[in-house]
C-alpha cells in the first residue's frame, strides 16, 4: 500500500488565494524479521492522499493481527486504510473551525462509516474468496470477520483543523512547531500491551476514539502515526514518542523533507529487524511552519474519486 517514490518534479498547484497551509504527506512500511522468518506476508498497510487545491490531506496506517486465527489480516489491513481514506475524505468539506462540537460529531460519524465500509469490503472479498473446509474447521465461518482482523489509525487535515480516528493499538502523535509532542486521542482502557481492540471485534465502535484539534499558529508542525512495531522495540517505552517528535521537527528544519523521506525506510528497518514486527509510519507536515515551507516535496499520488458504491468493492 505504499505510494510510488516522488519523481523530483515540482507539481503545478492551482490553489485559491484564501486557502491556508497545505500538508505534505510522507509514509513507508517495512516487514518484520519474524514475518520474514515465518514466510508470512507483511501485515501492515499505509495509504496517503492530498488535495493541494483545498489544503486537505489524509494519512492512514493499519496493523493486521497476524495470528493464525486472523489468517487474512494482511487483506484486512489493506482494506482498513482504503476505508479510512475514503470516509475521511468525504467528511473534510463539512469541518468548520468555529464549531468544534459539530466537527467532533462529523468525525465520529466518519469513524462509524469507516467500520461499515471496511465490513462491506471484507464481505465482498470473502464472497469472492470463500473459506476452505480447513479454515471453516477453525471457526472462520462462524466469525467471518475475524480472519481479517486489523487495527486502524488515521489523521486528516484541513488548513484549520486536524482530526484523528483510531481503533486498536499504535501511536497517533501531534508535534508543535517547538518540537513538543502530545497524544491527541484518549487512552483505550482495553489495551494491555498483549491484546488489542480491533475492527473485527463484535462491537468495534465501542473501541472507536476520535479527536479534533485546531491546526493554527505554532500548535501544530506535524503529525505522525505508527504501528506498534515502531514503539515496542524502544528502550524508553514511555517517552520515545516525545523524542521522535522533537527529532522529526529538527530534521525537517535542518535537512529538509526530502532527506527525511529518504531516511524513513532506514528508520523503520531497524525496529522491524530488532523487534521482529512489521513497522509503519505516516506523517502529515504543515507547509507554513517556519523552516518547513516545502510543499514541492509532496510525494503523494492523489487517490481517484471514489464512486458512491465504493464500499462494496
């Protein structure tokens, strides 16, 4: 699900004069050494989307569970990021900075639509690829969504607002222009470090967490999302995300977004090798933060407009 590499050409951006900052998206993913050893496909997925004309962007990452009972979780993760981008794109035009309650309600509706769209896509995939008798023997038919189990983390941006949606583990982190990192979403009390809430659970909306944050001033320089494979291998389990946020802002200012994009695969490869799990990160970077005015380095290929019946395919 990663995007093709940026080809070095400056895109022609036709933007209305009154549109605020644009957002640059960067993303990559690396397979974990345990999955290589066990000859399993990568279970993580990532997808990004930009509309520079409106100053809108979406990033989404997902982590398929990879357990033998979740034997189609790589597909589940891929469908999760597609569903997240589709539904958050739909809601962005509704968001207004002067009405945070309405924005919060709209994002929660988008989260519910994400779950419904993912479920429809899974059912469509299953209809085309029925479970085998051996898979039915381990209960796949009795709980048809379980095989596709995945988490989902997504963030979407307008010139004025950032919104976050998450089900399951992984990290959603907001970083200010001063490099101060914070977590915009409430904690999930059901996460214990060993088990995760999931899109495939009986009541996934019970695990839905959403947040709406103003994107003005110096409060936001960037957002990064990562699957738990990135943070789990860190020695500083409680503070690594603060240091990562500070370093990302520093690197982008000092060396540029192009350098960060080039280094991202290597940064992900180390925890994927040491920790063994697939490792994925996606970033949203504001174009108008001092020292980060580089919208020409956007490497996202726009997603085609989704047809009204996209949830079925």
